[in-house]
C-alpha cells in the first residue's frame, strides 16, 4: 500500500510563515519510506505536520511507524486519525485505520503476552540459576567441613600413632631395665648357690650338710627365677621395641592391633 501524499501547495505561502516548505518535507519522507527507512520517514513527516497540520500526514506517520515495527506509536497515530473531527478525513483511510487499529491491538497484546511469558521464563531460569548457585555453595561448604573433619581425624591419628610409638619405647626400655636387674640378681644368687654348694661339699656333719643343702636349693631357685625373668624381659623388650622410627605422614604400617588379637593396619597421616 502506497503512502497518501499531500497535495503540493504554493511555496510562497510557507515562506510568509517563515516555515520550511512542507511539500519538500513530504517528498523527503516519501523518499525515505520507499527506501525502507521507515522511522526516519516518520520523523520527517512529523516535522511536515508541525509546519502545516494535515490529516493525511497523520495517517502517513502511522503507516511509517507501523512499517518500522513501532506498533504502539503507530497505533497512537492511527487513533489520532480516526478520532479527528474533520471533514477532510478520507473514508478509505478511516476504514484502513480502523482495521490497522484492530490488527495492532492484537499484535501488541501478543507482544505483551510474549513479554510476560519471557519474564516468567527469565525468572524461572534465574531461580534455577540461584538454586544451582546455592547448591554449589552448600556442596562447597560441606566439602570444606568434610576436609576439616578429615584434617582433625588425621591430626588425632598422627598424635595417637606417636603416642603408641613413645609408649612402646618406654615399655621396651622398662623391660630392658627389668631384664638387666633380673639377670644381675640371677647371677648374684647363682654365685651364692655355688658358694653354698661348696660349703655342702666341705661340711663334715649332718647338720652342716643339711643347712648347706637348703641354702643351695633356695639360692639356686632364686637364681633360676632371676635368670628366667631376665630372659623373658629381654625377649619382651626386643619384641616391643619399635623396629622403625616414628610413623611419617601418609605412612601405612602393618602392626599388631593394640586393642585385640591378630594383625591390624595402622595408618598415620
């Protein structure tokens, strides 16, 4: 549909009013419209309308805005054209304007509905993004808490492993000391038993031999006990004494379970 153009008027009349020739503005608007520059055409035609109001210019402005995609501005000018109280209104243009108004209202409603749906979708996506962000933050916080718990457990295990190592050394040294004392005592009583045996051999009467025999047996028994305890303590010290140094961070060892029977795995961090 072509634009309805104004009828050219004598340029002298416009000059008297000090205004730019509206006919030139109309021609410029028509040129821009035909070139597909609809918004620019509407702006030029608006200047022509300001210079010399004309009902056909209002219709042309509405058409230009419609072609430019500015539906609300176009609807406003179509409504101006239909609402004007003038005998200059073209019945054909009035009919076209009425149809355009109905068409634009439908399109504007569709645009509003689409915009509302887009807003709802935007909010839904935003809520999903916020939920994902919160979930990620919660997972990160949980990971940090788990890491802290693991670190505390590792620290406690390291302290326990070091305490076990030190305790084993103390027990081993204690058994070693007991072994030395017991062996010394056994040796001491062994020498006394030997002396008592010598006295038994040298005794010339029954009472002397009986006394020497009793002394020899008691001293020998004490010597045996001392030697046995000393040997057992020595073996225990050898078994208990740690064969390696303190457990290093991340080291895994196979040890006897300290709170039960059988073998257990000791992990230190």
